[in-house]
C-alpha cells in the first residue's frame, strides 16, 4: 500500500495538510477571483485526497510516484472546472475527476493498444462528458455527448468501449458516512423474482424436515463434515446417515 511510503514524488505524505470543507469553499471563492496563491494552497490541501484515490489502483505494476503525479493532474483539473454555485462538496466532484485521469493514464499504458483515432475520439467524448456534467449538474446521455463533439452516436459508443478497462464488481463507486455502493449493487438481475421464490420454497422445504434430518444437512453442507464424522457426532452408523441424508434431499426436491 502506498500509505506505507512516506515520500511520493518528493512529497512527504506524513505531513500533508487536510483542509476543512469551509476552508476549501473560501479558497475556491478566492480562486474564482484570480487568486493563484489560493489555488496552490487548495492543491496542497487536497494531496491526501489524491493519495487516497490511488490506493484503488494498486497491484497494477505502476509506480506510486507516476500515479500520484497523474492524480494531481486530475485534482488540478477538478479545481479549475469546479462550479462553486453547485451544491456539491468539492471532494465529491474531485474524486471522479482524479480517477478518470488515472484511468486514462492506465489505458495509454495498457498492453492492448487502441488506434490513435479511436483513442482521440474517446478522449474528446470524455472531456465533453465532464464539461456537460458541470454545465447541467447531471451525467449526459450518449446522444448529448455525440452532439457536443459533432460525431455519430455509434462511433462515440464504440470509441468509449474500446478504451474502457475491466473493473471489479467490488469496486466502490460512491461512499458517504460509511455506506459504500459497489459496482455489483448497480447491476440488475432479470431472474431476481424467480430466485426469491426459489429461496422461499427451499426454506419451507427445510422447515418441514425432521430435527435429525436438519442436523445432518447442516453438518454435511454448511459445516463440511463427512458422513463418517456426522455419524460419529450424532451417534448412528454411516449407512443411517447416508439414508437420512438422501431422504431429506429427496423431500426438498419434491417440495420445490
């Protein structure tokens, strides 16, 4: 983990300043008025945010220094494009910007290469997406992005898919107050209703079994014991365990 590395790109991470939300807001107002010193202070005050984001890109064989520098570029873009009139916390806006910059960097250094023209179109589309998100306060549709950059919708879709990297189903997409939403939580399942009904039927079938049958199934399939071990624990022969187990499973199958 990069937190164990005290110095990254010449920055002593153990001494990074953390700004309060009110301090960030005040600095953003000064930046809007052209105060470059405030801009530098806000960058320094959010380096720990960059450090926290690059933790999600570990184990990819990339240098911590390189990722940190790329993350800082994303942070600067977030500062320069943030609209203080929007009722959004700066960190909520900055994290996707930093992650986007890191993903672009990793795509450019990926082993699977995409044509230059396709990559250029994808980057234009991503820049338009960021711009429209700030302008409209929501994520734009593909049609809106295509119109913004003057490209056919189909070409935009293909370009974005070409540069997209696989992500884990357990990658967090949002986190606030300890509640985290993962990619997996946003995937629908057309079989949800059927699975739910099957689960109810299974529970009802197990509920109708005898006490000894329930215990055998619990020891066999939930605790991973062999029939010999179950027989020894219950105090009956292995043959009896086998017969009772088979009978219980047949009852469940017939019930479902």
